[in-house]
């Protein structure tokens, strides 16, 4: 059996909230879990740098915060609140608890190369903090697409980094890897897509095995399929395609006007899922207006896109993610968001039907004839 795969959801969120990522082991384990910290150390993505002189407080506040590490007369270590009166209880520590671990960003980028099928070298981008070239993707011989990793803590910081990369690369297309999609909003994602530059959130796509090897839920060649996609081919003034939609009437490419018209008409559908804005509208019985869900994970749209395009049955272990367990979990979570279960008994999903094939579940895109839906995806080459 292969190595057990651990979920890195919390790691990507913490990485994006704490730049540069680092802290006492006791704090890192509280935020990420001891198993995740151990395997990230094994992969040398986290490294020991020194002993901490302070650890975090459960309720931070006051000038004496955080708790300072002191050595008692008997040799024991304690974290003591510096406020008077104390706001936090003393905490007994071991020398291992106060080991400071910090992220090695270049080692993280190097670890991403294998699951994402990247070549070339890893290097920091000069004068751009938190920005690294993670390697190159080669879609065909003689063609190299730079792949960058960027980690910032605010949407404005991301916009500045992306603008700088656009200025340095000129007309060359590339892709940007980010920890999560919470700061790269729909407007920024759409703007970059018009240049043929996809923004790819690693949360939900990249996890790690107990052996310290990162795993990708979606193969690199599929993940970077949008690099360079800008216009439909045409000899004169090509129409800028911003999205590709699958409805009950089939596939259609959408320019800005067609996209806006579809979004304006969400009330005419039972389900609308929009990758550009990461929103989903669902018609709920007894309500006049569709129910809206926002900030949907980008990975959900990608795996649903793969399932929609698959002719016949969709098996996450063969047709989508490399890892069966992770892939099935991602697709099942995505279906909860981007599908509707029929209320009639026996309850069935309206878009994706489950089937048993060789004693395991597979899925088929088979929409109910009376179900009006629109699945809007970022365009592909």
C-alpha cells in the first residue's frame, strides 16, 4: 500500500497568514497538528533555526504578551505571562517545545516540481518578496512556460506582485501558484486570465504523504492547460473569450457580454456555478431568489470541469487526481457544492450520477432533462 496522504489545508492557510512562516514548535503543532509538522520537517520544508525566547498566548493582549520563556532554578522551562496581573497561566515546556521552525520556501518549490511535472531550476525573483520561480512547464518540445510561486498576506500585495511579474515577462505566458484563493479575488483572477495567465491555488490540490513527498490531486499537464489561452483564433479582431459554459444546451464560449448576460439571468436556472467569481447559485424550494454561496474553492471547479468533459464514467483515480483517496474526497465535496440532490425518493443527484464499477464508485455527467443549469469555467487552450 502507498503512503498515507495528509491534508495540507491548514498549512496553506497558515502560510498565507504568516509570512514568513515560522515559530516555536509548540505553536506550530497547535496550528498545523503534530503529524503535519513532523512530515514537513521530514521533507525539509520546515527547518530548525534556533531556540525560542517566547511562545504564543491563548488570549493575546497587553504589553507583556507573548509569554516569555524562562529557566527555573531546578532547570525546568516555563512560559510566563509578562502582564501584571497575569492574563495567561504559566506553561511548562520542554527544550523540544521551544525549537523554532521556519519555512524553507525554495525547498517547498523544489518539492512541488515532481507532482506538478516541472523542470528547470528554483530561484527567488529579485526584489520581489515571497516570489519564486518554481520551475518551467513544458507542454511540448521547445516550449517552456515559467511557473511562479507567490505567497502574500493581502489582496493588494498579490496584485502588486502579479503586476511586477507581468512587467518583467513581457508577452510571455506563465502561471502563478498561490497557497489559497482567498486573497486573489475574482476580478484579479479574470484580469490575469485575459493575459493567458492562470492563478492556481494549491489548497485542495497539493497534499503530502507520510514519506514527505507532495502529491497533486490534478496532474500538472491538466493544471497548466490554461497557460497562454487568451483569444479564440481569428484573422480579424478576435473576440476576447472570458469563459466557457456548459448548459443544458451544450458547450458555448462566452465573451464579456454573453458572460454578463448569463450572470444577469441566474434566476432562470436551477443551478449556476461560476469559476470566474467562485460563486454558486441554487434554486431553493419556497424561495423566490436563488441561494448564493461565495468563495468556493477553485479546486472544486477544476475537478468538476474534468468530470463534465469525461465521456462515460469519471474515475478520480484514473481520469483526474493521482491519489484515489484525496481525489474522491475532493470530488465528493465539490459535488455537494456544485450539484443538487433531488428531493424525490430515492434521492439522486441532478448532474452527476454515481455508479458502482468493479466494487468502487465512479461518476457520470448525466443531467436530468428538466434541470436547468449553467456551469461556467475559465477557458482552456
